[in-house]
């Protein structure tokens, strides 16, 4: 029995990857046709950010749109505000045009005019006036290259051409990745990460939302929460415990939750209790398990459902009653919408990539990561606390992107002694964990017992809700958490 993350190949990702793995560039019929000639004109020098793709055609570009946009903002620099989020200097195919746009933006943002005279003085002072074609080119832009049509139109054209060039460069880069990757799965992961980066970079929509839209969305949110309250339910992902839910109010979409404790206290068991309850309510759950194999997690779930002691699964010794209970439990959990990725050395990018695929294919309601300290940083040069800060920031962004809660397990540092109740300051390696988390739950064993350990569950941080301590008992043979009657 194996719970595995889905295979990598899918739709356009598969198509592009198959070409890359085959060592081929874009077919002639697939290449963008917009303003692509058979040879590069001498007066069109590409931007420094544009490596020439391996193709016999000029990369996608629209020199007229670039010139008209620049001519328009040289006449009226306030137009820069209209396109500030839609286009950037590196989007210009012409290096000179990109430099001029960058200078105009800098001048405008500093409260200075961005007209021909100001741009001329800017480059003359920097000693690189020749890089933009001198005063004659600026005068030509101002006098002849402008339009009464909205600059947003020309900004969209420039951005569209830039994205096409990014795709061509990506194809060339991915060919190398196909040869250098350890296996096809790694190559396909590179393909998806590259496409995702292009897609994210290409999203230039205005992110500011006006009040009518905000009120409409807020009204819809309140209506949903009122309906769930009338039904006796809480919002977000519920837990199996009534008092706990009164504090936390459910794990909400877009939020990062942290479950922290010293080693061997029960972090994984506590998180699996939450995941099990969500799965029994037909929720979709994805677990990134960096410490335990998927099979061991499956045995944990089987023990919870069958009430067969965990040590029985370790030694494989079941009596007839236990054997029957395990088989019934298997039938019970087989339909669960659960996926587990136990690949070692995972990065946040890998976790995000798999989570996005699961959400596209099957829907996704909850991510559990066990545990933060075993995630691999993509940049190992900074100190450990900076690496952790970057990972928690990206996990928070992932929760917001997918609009689901992400639960991360964290180990407390050594300052938290066995007898001492843990505090937020004991979160290991980085204060950024506390800063980025919406909810922080600290577990503390109050006494040790082979069968029923008393555990204090401290809701130490709860953005927008109460904090406090709740008494629990962990039924150790089955890793089941139960609230103590209060």
C-alpha cells in the first residue's frame, strides 16, 4: 500500500517537456509570428536581458509599440502611472528603449519631469548618451512617435512580446536541463517550475481592488460563515476537538499554521489527527513527509482507525481480531483523498509544484509539512535563520496563492527544557516563524505514561482570536489525541 504524489506529466507541461527531452527547439509552425523577420536589422539592438534564442528568426518584438509608448510618456510623464505595473524596462526588446523607459520612470518617481530635456540631461550626466542614440533619437520619439490611443494598449503589446521571448529562452534552457537532470522526474519538475515562473512574471493585472469589489467579496464571505454557523459548523478546516475549535475557529484558507514541540512529544500525531478528521469529511489533503516514509504514516492512520496498537504494525504480530480490524480499516481509508510525498531533500519549490498539480487535478483543502527543519533551502549560502525565514515566507505565500491552510511542524530549540513549558521564543532558528504564522500551537508533555500521556496544547498565537491552554490526553498506542473533560 503506497500513497504517492501524482506523476509529473500533464497537458502543456508534458507537450513542452517532450520537445525538450527530445532535444528539439520550437517547431517553425509554433513560433510567434508577430514582427519576426529572417534577419536582425542593424538598427534594432536587443535588450541586454535578451539572450538570442537558437532560431533563424528574429525574436518577437514590436519596435513601433516601444517607440509610441516612449514618445507618449515623454510628452506626458503622468502616463507612467498608468503602466507602472504593466511593463518594466527589461520588457523592451531595444536596449536603448529600455534604458530610456527606466530613466523616465526613475525621474517621475522622484518627482522630477521626465521630458526630453530631463532625459537628455540624465544620460549626459551619466556619460552614456550614445547608448540611447543621442539627442536626435529623443527628439524623434517626442515629435513623431506618440499616439492618442491609451498607453496601456502599447504596454500590453510590449509585455506580450517579452513573454514570448521568455518562452523561447526557456525552451533553450530546458534542453540543457533535460541532459543534465538526474532523472526524467527532475527534468519535468524543472519544466513546470520554469513555466510557473514565466506565468507569475506575466501576471501584470492591477492588484488594487476598489471598495465596491471588496464589499461584495466580504459580503459573500460573511454569508458563507453565517450559513456554517447556522449549521453548527465552524469556518475553515475543522479539528476533531470542540474546545480547540472554539479557540482556533478552524484553519482558514490562506493561513499558515505552526505546530511546535520538542522531539518525541507528538507533533506528527497531533497533525495526523487533524488530517484524519479532514479526510473523513471528504476533504483533500496533501502531506509532505520528510521524516517518515509514506508506509509508516499509513500504518499510523490504520492504527487510529482500527484501534490496533502501533507496535503491532512495527513487529507485524496481530491476533485474529486485530487482523480483521486492520483489514476493515484499510477498506475505510482506501477512498481517502490523500496524497503523501516522502521524497527526501524537498525544497519549498518542489512542495509548491506538487501542491499546485494536486489542486488542478483533484482539488486541495489542506497541506501538512512534517517538518520545517528538514526542508532543503534553495540557497544554502545565507545563515540558517535566514534560510528558515525565506522558507516560511514562501509557505505563507503558497497558502495565500492556493487559498488553503498550510500546517507546518516545527521543532523547538534546545533552550526549551523537558520540564519547562515551551514559549514562542523557543521556536527554532528564526523569529520569522512566529512572524509569518497566523496560528502557533505549542505542545508540552505534562507527564510521561506508556498508555495515556497528559499533553498541554497551548494556542500561543492566534491572529484575530483568543489564546489559551487546553488539556489533552494522547492515547499513545494509537496516537490519538482526546480533549480532557473540562
